[in-house]
C-alpha cells in the first residue's frame, strides 16, 4: 500500500509540474504576442468611429524607443489627425484641429523651427488700456489705442513656418478644421510629441 501511495503521489506531482510548465509557456507567448494589450494601429484606424473619435492611440513599447533623432510627424488635414512616427512606424495617433476656410494650414514638408514650452502668441490675445480690457482677438484688426498686450497661451509650441503656423496644445480641438492655421493638439498627445522631437524634426502636412 505504501508503494502504491508513493507512486500516485509522484505521478500527481509530475502532472502538476507539467501543468505549471505549460501554463508558464502559454502565458509568455500571450504576452509576447499582445505586447501592452493595446490594439494595433491597423486595427485602430479600421474602427467605424475613427474619423470622429477623440481617442489618442499610443504604442507605448514603440514610443519608449523614440527619441529626437528617429521621430517625425505626419499631419492629415482630411482626417484631422496628427501622428508621431518612430523609425517610420506610427507610435501615436491623435485628433487634431487645423485651419478653417480662409485660414487653411499649409501643406508640404516642414522642419520644426522653434520649440517653446510656455509660448504666447504675438498676434492673438487681449489688449488693455490701463487695467481695462479693450479688445480680444487678432491685435492687427484693432484700430484703437492700448497700453498692454497679453498674448494667448500656446503651450508646447512647435513652429512650422515663419509666419506663425505651429503645433501647440489647445482645449479647442474639434473634429473639423476650426483654427486660424495652427495645429491644435490635446494635452495627452502634444506633451508626448514635444518631448520626442527636436528643432529640425521633419513634419509632413498632407490633404
């Protein structure tokens, strides 16, 4: 009886050990295939709500490898999306809001000319006479007198052109063109982009 008990105990131990090993390999295969568990970018853009979604797609593993020397930016005016690419692969895909009719964001290839985290506009803002605000908006359109100008904040500013077009944070990201030419981008995306690029990073703006 003792021999039979030992035999079944060893058999059960071996069975449990086999199950543990199998479980270990299956778990690791699943982790390796799914990565962070987030959907792929290919699946993300195929979703029915992609054209209107405010969701920011991030491939965290790819983003971790991104730096100022291997990143570039693509802005799609038709989809109103901005993408950060790492070695040519999409690491981030965010809604954006570009220039409205008459103020269209220019298309073409640009290179970031300037990066200023706490930038303020030199054109749009508030005009004061003493302590009283007398105007708000495009200062070029105001014909009266004033004593002080306070530019509108443009956090995480990345300049694309010499005439004031750039990428920056804005709470006013619509799912249609609504800006005065700049590329409005939500905070979650613009901060990531800002710290992954440098002055000279390539930016492609396309229809």
